[in-house]
């Protein structure tokens, strides 16, 4: 699953995805992009049956 999400992030591109998401979250695109970069980094570290749990506040 992590590989699929990584491929989707790479396909769309983080700056473009952040710009699309930012207005919905009422945040600057740079902040959203930073969060997406963190998510991508975590996904790159996932191995086996590891589960990532995030709480968005």
C-alpha cells in the first residue's frame, strides 16, 4: 500500500497537490507541502505490514 501511495504522490507532484489541497484546509500551500513531504518520508520507511496512524488536528 505504501508503494501505491508513494507512486501517487510522485505522479501528481507535491507542489501541485499541496496547492490543490491548501484552500480546503485553509492553510498556506507551503505548510501543506511540508506535511506531504513528511508523509512521503514516513511512507518510504514503511516495511512489511507496518501501519501508520496519523491524527490531523
